[in-house]
């Protein structure tokens, strides 16, 4: 079905008609963010014309999300599979057997894959979100060797993906691996669509996710007023006031990016000392619309009409509880490893990262590289290096198997 939007113009980007409380709306917006798809969000509870438009499309029913694509096609309450199909994302592989299956398509996974493919080793990369991983949704990468003027995360991810494809790597997107089991000499990789792929070796480059605060009000506001990706959601805060939680490099980098939209961007850090590099601290100090507060603990997000009302913050030096008011919050307080696939079978360190010996986990044939690996430095350049190393270790492992 094709229609123009309720302002009688053909949409120039994906348009999502939603509400702040709708879980399917949050899921769809997260999907587009992961795939680096630009979209415009319209809250139908704040826009009477939008409400009437949704009712017109859906025979008088307020069904959300209602999503309009640039070609005019409308999807109502689509699943992630529906969205992937609409975007022509490849979610099923051409074969069921590969020499190596890499789970995760960030810098570590794609680098390993292209190294393996160059050696004639059939390699499949399965990525549950967008190829490029967290690097792909980073606004700008300034410290990757060879890019003397920096490079946007999206362009970096696109280049790395094209390079892998050039050497014959097959890639899947929006496809999640749900289990890995050994079947004799093979490893079986199960995906969410119940497809099973086999390989002689599996490389886990599943990375790590931004850690949550686990305080009252956080869960209810995630995807509405609480976010973990400035590149994905910063545009929602044009001329608004935003708080960044976390005084490390990520918090400062994302905070600086948010100044492109927000009129005020403040940073709060739990400890008395900042962890960000001096160059980033100097950049923030030079911004008139940025302020940094240290030694303060965010204790609770208070809701008002299903949106962010106040933020309760404790001054750790005095114990005083303060009530701050912001339009949105971006959280960057560290990483939690995405090691669920082997958490009950492989040896992990005390934080849940996968321990390795010559890049192999304690499970024969299952390797790990990048941010999910114990001892990784959480840098894009280091992840790429680990991917290359893992490829060489897998090649050596194959030699011990006799092929």
C-alpha cells in the first residue's frame, strides 16, 4: 500500500508513528538504529494529525508502530524479520556448511573473516544487528591507523564490509545465533530462524554491550528518554537539554557529538576523577554549552506522564540529594560482555569475558576475539588486530586436524 504522510508529502526518510510506551515501537526504532537507517519518529499522542493519519490507514484503529518507507510502502506492526525483508537484508546463508563461522560482524569478526577467506577458507559471518558493530554507530573514529583525518563509523564499517565481500566472505545481518553445540567433529550453530549451520571452527566476536545502571525508572524509559547511542538518537534532542552519564572516553566523545543537536550537554561522573583522555577533556572544557560534574551518583529516574520527569542525584561528598531536570539521558558507564552463548560451558573471567589460549576458548574449536575476550583493550584497532591473530590461530588449528 502506498500513501503520502499526514502532511501530504512523500516522506524523505523512514517515518515511525509511535508512542513512548509501545514496546514494539521501541524494538523497531532499535532495529533501525542498529542498521544505521535514518528515521523520523512521530509520537501520535503529541500530534493530533498523526493520530488521525494512523487511524485512517488502519481502518479507524490506532495500531502502532505504523511505519512509512521512502517509496511510500507502509508496514503496520512489522516484526524484525519483516523489516529486514523490506530493507533487503540477507538473513539466510547460501549453504549449511562452512569451514569457519564468525559470530559477530564488527572489526574483529570482519577482519578475521577476510584474512581467512584470503587463505581459501570458506567463512560465514553472522551479525545480529548491522555489520560494523559498535564501530559502525560511532560518529567518528580518529585513532584508527591509516585514517589521518579520521573517518565516520558508518564509512569505516562499509569499507570493512566491502573488503570482506571482495575476498568472498558471506555475511548475514539481523540474524541472531541462539546456540552452539558440538556434533562429532563439527560445531553446529543454531540461528533464531531455526536454521542450523555447521563448521569446523567458530569464532566469537560478539563484543560487549553498554552497561545499564539498574536503578528505578531506567527500564521504563529506555528507548524513550534514556539511550545508549548518540549517533542513533541524538537528533531527537534538537535544542534540548541532555545529560551524559559516564566520565570516560565514550561519555566525552558521545557528549561532544550531542552538542550538534542539543543546546546544553552536561556530563556526570560517579568518581571524583575523570577517566577521559586529556585531549577529550580539553575539548569539552572549550565548549560553552557543556558542563562536567564529578563525584555524583545518579540514583533514580522519576517518571512523569510516562516520560522523564526528574533525575535524583546524590552528591557523594555531602550526601545531599539533588533533583535535576533534563530532556534526555545517554548512558556510557562501561561494557558487559556478550558471552551468553558459552557462559555455561566455556571458562570466563570474573567479569564474564571469555578466557582464551592462543585465541581459543576452553572449548575446542571455539575461538574468541575482540571486546568479548578477556584481556581485550576495547579499541577498534586492537579488535581488528585480534581478528587477524584469531584467523592465523584458526589456520594453525586446522593444520592440527590434518587440513
